[in-house]
């Protein structure tokens, strides 16, 4: 069974540009989470989807970040326009209800 | 509220034991332990639910003291493959699956 897949694995963009990250969760997992790890610090929660609905987006830094999960399958996280402080590793995780979450390998975003 | 992990870093020789602690100021429903190696996905180790249970996974085990709002991860007879950063993730009573992670404990096992 395929795990959580994230694309791209690395992205380097200039300040002010737009970047879209994609996450394909494990098939059948209704819960999908986005997290971010900045500069070797803790892994911080961004938001949580249940199927296609946003359950909790309390961790989204500001309105430059937009997450979608069309049809309750894959999810995208768009940053527009990107700022220097958005650099970090963005992780996606998925789970079935009440079970452990499985993480993807992450997208390393560098804004220069 | 972010849980606090201690110690921040540990260096061990193969075969030695280590304990990593995770404390929260808020009531906990569950504690999740993950290990991340550099450049890789965090890997799930185990979940502990309230009730003070203890779980084991090969030579890695953990306990959860609901009253004290803390969990401990025990690594016995450490192997080189245990090296990495260990994170505890906590969830509150809502159990939505959303995790609040500690700052991580870096473990390095040397030959």
C-alpha cells in the first residue's frame, strides 16, 4: 500500500512568487493534516481536513496560505505571495478516524 | 500549549539506555510518539491513551501518566538505527487527531 506522497520534494522560489504543494494521502484516509517545521523547531499544526471539509484551520499563519481538498482525495497548499519566513519543511499526514497519523516525506520550501 | 520535551539532546553509546520525557500543562487525551531521521518522514512509534497505560515496541516502550500530564519514552539497549529526532505529539479531549508537538529530542547513538 502506498504511503502519503508529497510533491515536490524541494522548491526554491523568490519572495513574492506563488508555490503550490500537493499531498496524496493514503487511500481511504478521511483525515488529512498539514504541518510545518521551521528551522529545526517543533512540528507545527496548520490545518485539518475531514474529507473535503476544513475541520480546523487555526494553525494557518495568515491569508497568504490557502488549502484545498477537492473531492476529499488529494490536497493542495498554496502560498501566495511567498515571504522569507515561509521557508521550512511542510508535512502532510493522513489517518483514519481515531488511528495514528502517517506522515509524508515533506516538501522543503526555500524562499529567497 | 506546546508540550515540553526533555532532554533536548542525548548522545549514547550502542547498548545504553535513554529516557525522553514529554510534559504538558493541559489535560491530555492521548500522546503520540514519532521518530524522524534527517530528510525523512516522521515515523509513528506508538500511541498512548489516557489511563496510565504502558506500551512496548521491541526495545522501545512508553508510559503515560494522565494525572501528571506527562509521558516518557524508554529506549533500552540502543542501536545505531535509533538515532534521530523524537517528537511527542499530544491531543486534547476533542480527539480530532490534531497533534501539538514538542520541540523534539535529538538522539545520537554512537558505535
